[in-house]
């Protein structure tokens, strides 16, 4: 894999993945064949900042958890109105990291 393509991918999408896992990501992309590279280019990772905004305004309804594929927690948050607000406030501080982990796990499925 061309180093320039890898650098461009990291530069363009790096903010959507955990910073600590970027070296692993760079290494995995270097080993990738062209067929999988095309599939990775079509992925649309969720933006952590957008998820924070969604969490601020709709987090008490569990929308943020539903968007991260955590249906059970989304239903729990919906039924408890965000744990009477406490759960929603905690998620405001955690949602960006959770989004980056979600994006990384989704990408990792293509890297194997």
C-alpha cells in the first residue's frame, strides 16, 4: 500500500478514531490489499462532534445510544428520560470517545 494513500486517509479521518490506536491503524492499512482498500474508502465514520451535539439535544431520549448501535441502552435511556438527566450528563463527557471507539471497531472489521 502506498504510504501517501495511508497518510491521506489518516489525515482526513484521524479525528474519527482513538488517537492511541492510530499507529495500529497505520500498520494495518499498510498490509491491506487493494480490494479491501476500496471498501474502506466507502465507510462513513460518525463524527464525534456531531454525536456530542445529538447527545446534548436528544440524549435524554437515547438517540445517541441508538446511533452507536447500543439498542438496549438506548431503550433504557428512553424509558428513564436519560436516567432522570444524570445519565445524559455523564454521556455528554463520554460520547465522543464512545463514537471514536465505535468507528474503530467498524473499521477493524474490514481490516481483518
